[in-house]
C-alpha cells in the first residue's frame, strides 16, 4: 500500500514542475540578449592609425585593416573578420552570423591587422549598447534571441540544476500517475 508521502508527492509534483518551468523561462528571457553586429568609428580622424607602406608588400594603401575580436568570459575568442584598407572616420560594421550572448562577452579587442604583425589598438569592456573609449566609438546591435536563451539555460550551473529538477519532477509526476500495483 502506498505511503502518505507518496500520495502527497503526486499532488505536489505538478506544481513543482510548473514553478520550475516559470523560473527557467524567466531566467532565460532575462539572459537572452545577443550581439548581432558591432560598429566602430574613430573619434578623431586625424589620430587614426595608418598602415606602414612597405615596398613589395602590396603597400599601395596607408589605410588600416581593422579586425574585431570578441573575448569571451570562457577565455575563448571569436575573430569577426578584417575590413581591409578602410578608414573608421565613417562607421565600420561587422555582422555576426551566429549571435553571441551579451553576458558571455568579457571584452572587445580592436586589432590593426598587418601582414607581418598585428597591433592591438585597444581592448574595451562593454558599457552598454553604445559607448566610447578614448579613440573609438562602439555601437552594438543587440536583440533578444531564443538561441541566446537556450545557450544560457544549458550552459550555466543554475540552468543545469533546473533542468535536472525538471527531469526529476517529470519522473515523479509520471511515477505518481502510474498504477504500480
């Protein structure tokens, strides 16, 4: 004969499942902002970095080759590509094919991409959708996405605990509705 605790778990399992689902959806929505694009513009065009023209190295342009690297909190980095021979006096824009969850970004690194050696122009922390450093203005294209929400849910310890608890609640709910005897 089933115990009283088993009978009460049958009543509570559905409510526990509902509360856990609401909590996980709320946390995912809060953390679903993702960066879809990054734009930079030099604040003072006269102080913009220039390439060194070397004979025989295709040095026809003194305009810089800009590259953005996204430094993630996990320690990895994503190179967004190089915009060749371009001035940042007008905004330069990088589209991100696979949007990056905003909270997973530790910093943005702006690199002058040379054939011989790359020069890190600056590394900045994100301070909003649009912000400025001493030399450049940054604008981020940010939107909420389901992929960022799922990324958050499945890659954080809280998300994994909630996922395990949801699995346990589903198991208890099914087990409590099956006649074992």
